């Protein structure tokens, strides 16, 4: 099956940028020209935002940068302040396709749908703010995107550029980056366990590099909601856990519940129903519960759709429960646990 393809033709990138700006500006009212500060300076641009504490965005050009780019800045709006602080930029190179710029567009060759992508390099110039640390901390799922010259790159799916739900997908990403940077500022990631977690994530990414090929459009839409589904499960587990229970995750486990130091529930969220994905999920659930309490609950969480009969029997035999989720209908889609 075909990989997703990076949008590299300058005119096509401009068209995707225009579509993205139209969608976002249509959802967020103009707040007038404001100053925007960043480590190397500041600039004045028109800010678009819904309200205090919500997403703000600004668009411009940075043609004098080392890699000329379309400048797409996002943050959390504070109306009382003239100068706004950037949480994350999703910039797009204009006259090149340099992977040193974190943002890019990717196209599904089966549908020609175009998606806004980010490689996870959230920046900020502070110790502890790195791609590996962010990916390990956030557990964002990556997809593989083909580039020219027989190359590829990994990216986080932010959202489809022509979807009315795009601002909400960007907002979800901005909140996550802000929470990560806040955790860094508080020293929560300055530990040997977090450094080990980032190293484990790097190793896991290397091992899984070839397993992300060939997602079709319906599946890539699901990919961008992986973290939202994990959050729904976490909230559900938090509500019903006992006082001795702890809900957490790791670089290799989407979610687990520990009671008195032992894993009693484990969840693996997958956004595809293809065989390789299901094989992987079953292996993960069994591997990470080796030696667990006898009645440990193993749960595979997948989208609606048919699971092959032989794999369904295998799941039953391994005592793995199957939980479903779906995306609500319409352009502003949200995940719902079933």
C-alpha cells in the first residue's frame, strides 16, 4: 500500500496553506494587531482568537530565515496582554522541503486529502524540551510520509486542512505542547526515569519504523485522535479506581491501572484494524502483563469495524477484551467510547 506523500510542489503548498488559514480564520475572530514575542525577538501580526484561555493563531512569512518559511504561530490567548506568547509553531518551508522545519503537509494518494503535520520538534530553547522527550511524554502516534529522493519522515497528524474541525485539532496539540513545557519548567521531566523513558521511546520508534506504512484516509483521521481516546479512557479509569489504584502510562503502554504495585488493568489503543496492527497489540498486551496478577484485565481499544474471525477467536482465547470507539459525524469530529 502507498505511503502518505509529503506535499512538495510550491503551488500545492500555498494552496494547502490558504485552505488552512481560511478554516482557522473562519472559526476564530480577529483580535486586531498584537505583538508576538519569541526567544529571538518579536513581531506584530493580526491575532485570531475565540476568547481568553483559548487558542490564538497568527500567520505571516519568514522569508529571511535560514530556511524561508510560511510562519504559523499558535498559543493560548491572554487578552489583557498586548504581547502574546507562542506555544508552538507549525511552519511550512516555502522554497524548499527541508526537514529542519517541523511543519509540513502530507497527502493521501488514494483520496488527495491533505493533512497538516508536525514532526514533534516543539522547540523552546530550554533544557529538557526535545523531540524525544515530547514524544515520550505525550505518546503521540506517528505516521510515515514519503519524500522525494526515496526518503521518508515521521509526523504527527494535526488534522485535515479543509475540515471545520481543524481548529479544535490544532487546539488539542497546542494544549498538549503547553502542558509538556509546563512540566519541563516545573522540573517534572528532570529525572533519570524520564531520560530513560525518552531513550526507550527512541528505541521503540526505531523498532516500529516500518510498521506505519499504508494508512488509508479513514485510518489517518483516526490517528490524530489516538491521544484523545487515551484521555477518555484515563478519565474513566480515574473515576472508578480504588484509593489504592494509580492510573498511568509508559513509553510502551498506552494506559494501565496499578493496585498495590501490581498492574490490574492494561489498555492498548490502536487506530487501525489491519492484521499487523492487531498482532502487535496482542503481543504488547501479553508481554506487558507477564507475571501480573491472575485476574489482570487486558483491553484492546479499536475503532468500529470488522475484526477477522480467527483474530477474534484468538482475542477470546487470550482473554483480551475488545473496546470500541468511533468518531462523531460531521466536520467537527470527536471520539466517543462505546
